[in-house]
C-alpha cells in the first residue's frame, strides 16, 4: 500500500506519523497545489488530506486509489458523486476536537470580557509601577454567573460549552437552526429570543442551508449592546459586513472569531475595517488544534485505514 499525505503541514510538525508505515510506503507533502496533485496521486492507494479538492481533475489518473481520508469533519472538498462512480471510499472524522474547541471558546470569551489586552498592555507599558492604587479597573467587566448564554448549534461542542458555562453559573439557552427536536436538559428557544436575551452568543453550528448568512444585520440588531458574540462554527454563518457595522456602531460590545469566510484572510476582508480593534478578536482557525485533538485525530485516521485494509 502507498499512502500519500497531500497537505501534511495542516496536521502539524509536532505530530508523529511514523505508525502509518505499519501499512506500507508513506509519502508526505507539506502542501500541494492543484497542478501538483495529479502527479503526486498517480500511484497512491490511500490519500490523507485536509482541504485538498478531490475530484476528477485532481485524481482522475489515480488508478490505484481506493480510500480518501479527510483529517477534518467537513467534506465539502470531496466530489462524492465522482468517488462513488469510481468506487473509491472516503472517511472523515467527527468528535475529535470537542474539548479543544470548547476550551478555545472560553479562552476567547475571557480575553474579550475582561479586556485582557488592555490590562496586559497597561502593566507592560509600566503604568502599574508606583501607581496611585493597588488596583486599576478602568475597563470594567462583568462575571459570567447570572448571565444568559445563548448557543447556536447544540451538537457535541455546543453541549460541552453549555455544560462548562453552566458550571460558571450562566443560564443556558439554545437555538436549532434546522428545527431539530428539543434536547433533554437544555432550554430551546426561537432565534429572536436567543438574540434579544443573551449576554453571550456563541455559534457551534455546521454550515448548511439553515445557517449560511444567519448572523446578518437583522440578527445583530436584535442583540444587547453589551453582548459578546463568538463564532467557532464556520465563517460564512456570519455576514462580515454586518458584524463590522455592528461593532463600529456599538450594536454589540465585542466579537471573537476563530473562523472567517475566506481562510486564510483576504486583504479585502470587511473585518479589517473595524475601527476599535479591541472589540474584535480573530484567531486563525486554531480552536480545533490542541496537541491532544490533533493526536486524537490522527489516531482515528490510523484506525480507519487499519479497518479498511482488514476488510479489503
């Protein structure tokens, strides 16, 4: 068997892939351009990819190809009809990063809620040296206890965030964009109620016909001016022009995004026009990427290949 990793860099240099040699020859490419893919997959039996597009133009000459493993949950980069036509199986991975994304959700919230950038700079700039008081709290902040936290998308990650937020004393409500039946132990509300009553709104939903563009001008206008908005789902769920306007016009207090519509960021991204940069925190899609989550991810991929070969 020949296993080819087409964008190994997306897994991280710190993750050891030696055990994949259990199955045969392993070839690793850090990144692969569209033009490079056909040559690199020509004699591959198994592909391991993340964002690489898999379709007739990229793998049409991969005559030995039997399995494509996606090191992610999303599979919109796969032409599944073409794979089915060729009899090529595919696998993705779900649930590997629940703890990591939940942790990052709170990391972003605390950074924004307690104005950590301001206070860190205040001390490091020397302003706390021989200050007039033992404390300095010009940037006031609330506590989570007693606040309402609205969650959009109550899957595994949404439920984990809800449970942790509840431990902090928050009142949890959630909205299902697809209209799924209520889940025991959680309070389901309509979209308008979630927006108008929540002090914190976090998105943990997939991108689909129900969620694309969900957070638009109308949605942000219904939120509290003191509210913090977090998106750890998918970038296109948020209308970035609308979010920029909401921040610039004090419609909401702050926003934290781990995902944006175009990744990596384009120089035409509307979010670059947010005037008060302290209101906006953007991280480069790292919520999923704790060491433990990436290790778990590759262990699952290894097991998927092992099972596939055992059944072949």
